[in-house]
C-alpha cells in the first residue's frame, strides 16, 4: 500500500505541505503572446546550459532550463516540490518505492508525446551533479505504462525528492528520447527540444539565446511572445543597456551600479535573497605540503576578511554575513556566525604556523561576475601576508575547470542551487562531491549515515554536527549570503524576480509580463 507524500513523509512535513494535484491551468484563458522581453546576463552562455543532463548543481543553467524544459516536480511559487509533469506521486511506507503519475496529453515542442519512457531515458542519461549518488541510491527506474513511472531505491533515502526535483540536480527534467536518439547529444545542445513554456529559436555562441512562447504549454500560455537573453559580462554595460531600453532586466549589479538604478526614477531596483553564499575555498588544504593544510592558516584567512566592508561595497550592505556555506533558510541548516575581522590575530596565527612573513598563495579565481569582490578579498589577505593574484575566467570555462579539479590556489566559490543542507554538503564537503578536491573519512561516514536516516530529528542532529565540524576545522572562509541586486526597466509589468521563494532569477517564465 502506498501513501500520499504530502500527508505522511517527514520531508513534506518539514518543507510544508504541497498539493500533489493541480488543475490543467492556474489562470484563466488569455490572448496570444505578444512582445519581446530581454535580459542582460552577467556571464557568457554555453549550449551546455541547455541540456539538463549536464546540470552541474549550480543555479546558472536553470535560467534556461526552466524556460526550455519541464520536470516531474520543481520549485514554484506554490512550494519547493510542486507537481509539474507529474500530477501526483506516492511513496511506499518503507521509503523504497516512488510512483509518479504523468499528466495526460503532455507533448514536447516538436509535437511528440511525452511519456514515461522519456522520464526513464532522461534519468538514465543524466550525468551532472549528484549523478553518482542518484545512480548508487536508485536500484531501478521503469515505465509501468505510458503515464506511470516507478523508482525503486536500494535503501530508504529521505533526500530522494530533493535531488530529483530541485536545482540540486537536473535529473528530474525530461527530454524527448526519440529526438535525442536521432540527433545525438551535441546536436541536441545546439537545438534543444523540451516541454517547457518556451521553445528554442536561435543561439549565437556565447552571446545570445532567443526563445519563443510555447502556446500549448500545459500550465498556461505564456504572455510574452519572445524571450531574449544577452550576455553582458561588464556591469557598467549591463546598466547602460538597461537605461537605453536595450534590456528590460539586468542581473547582478554590484553596489555602485545598483545604487544608480535605485536613484533613477525610470528604473526599479529589485532585491532578492537567494540561497547563494559566497566563500573562499582553499584547493590545496588536503595537501600536507601546502600552507593551507594547516588549520591555523585557514583560520588566519578568515580573520583577515572584513566581511561587512565587502558587503557594503558590493551589495549596499543587503547581504547576510555568515560562517557557513549552507544557506540559513535551507532545511537542516545550522546558523553559524562568521569569524570577526581581526587582522592582528590573522598575522599571529600565520606566525604560529611558521609563516611570519606570509606566503604566496597563487591564483584567486572568482566565480563570475564577482571579480571586484575577489579583488577586495585579495587585498585583505595581502594585508596580513597572504599574497594572491585574481585570475578571471569566463563562467563556462571556470565551472568546467572547477568540476575537473583544474583550478589551483583559492576559489571565490558560490552556489545558488536549491535543495537542503544535505544536497549542499554533498557537492562541496563529501570527498566524492562535484566540486570537492578532497575530504575526510569521518565526515564522509557521517554524511552517509544521515542520508539513510528517516527520522527528521536524528537527521537534523547529524547534519548539524557535520556543519559544526566543517566550521571547527575551518574548511572554508564563508563571507556572506549574497543579496541579489537586479535592475528592471520601465516596460516590465512582472519580472518574475522573487516569485519562486529563494530563487534569485526570473521565473516561472510563463508569468513574466510586459506593460500594455
């Protein structure tokens, strides 16, 4: 006998109940989509971002994936695990079997029917963040019939739905099996076909993506006819195109540029609170020959940073200072205060560790577009004797190098993917994590133990202990949970910013609107 997830499972109780059945449309019928809305993005685009199988456990690709594709369940304004392609699902009492029922009549952009076979195919081809963990935990996934999919787990895994249905991974997004098998992976990235609210029109390498409304989208017909995403890495240029009307929304504006938006009566500054901590990661901390292997050196780096000054300069003081890489609003997060700014203590710790004159720490590579923040951090480190050089890279290349463990020195790391304390620890702390350069056996063992625990009180205790140990061992130098600062132009009636709780970008795209 199966039971309904929203009534009985511990995960649903902690996240808040979500409706497992939704009507064919959440709004009344409307006219045909009209107009074009343009975004100025803070990074270069890559076709890799259009394929759910490549999703790397970061928020970046979901700016496009949520337009082109749809998922069994996903974060929406109604809740973190909102039914989408699956109109309902059940979990067996022992937590080993999950059954999903698809909505009838679903189709992909090319008209092909979306069936359970596509769900199975999409899950099996997934190779992004969390893929190994998912494949290790899931014993089998099978199409019972055209509308029913069954996942069988090797053992109870309370995080299954979070890994499947949030941007912690892209495993729950569904792509067309027949089309992909015909054209292949590389051709699919160049012309993706999905089941989302917008269809692919064109891509100019690294510079622009154009999408067109999917008028038969099951949830509702989009209001805006065309969405255009333009790569504008330079912040001053993003502000300029917003002012001229070449862009309707400009993402990620640093402090002085955000202040200019705030002072312009034609523009609107939108402040969001994404689950995006920024922190320094020391890639050589697992190398016994590196200065970073010494806890005192890592602690010195923490004391060297004036977090509030960086916050004031970069985000007008709106960011939340933190001592953790886990967003404070995540399930099972342990609030941790950051180390205070104390450069004298930092110098003393370096002296005690055998580096009275400091040392050369090599490159400091920031996650784009936070180059100015990295330069500020480098200045504070240099002031206590830790010398480093900021090395900027394009976002696709930076993340590819990070995932392949090709970055050396210090990384100004960031992650905005949704999930829980467990999903975030899996990526950055567990030794097999997508972005982890090493690990510690006791932390790995404790992570695996909590992953099997179905009692939420005991899970919370273990995850809190993990976070305490990460803090005590000073594995990172957390700075703050960034405030998202975006500019909105005068033509926009609904930007989509802030509609999905803790999601920093526009969404759902079928809800964005231009003024009449």
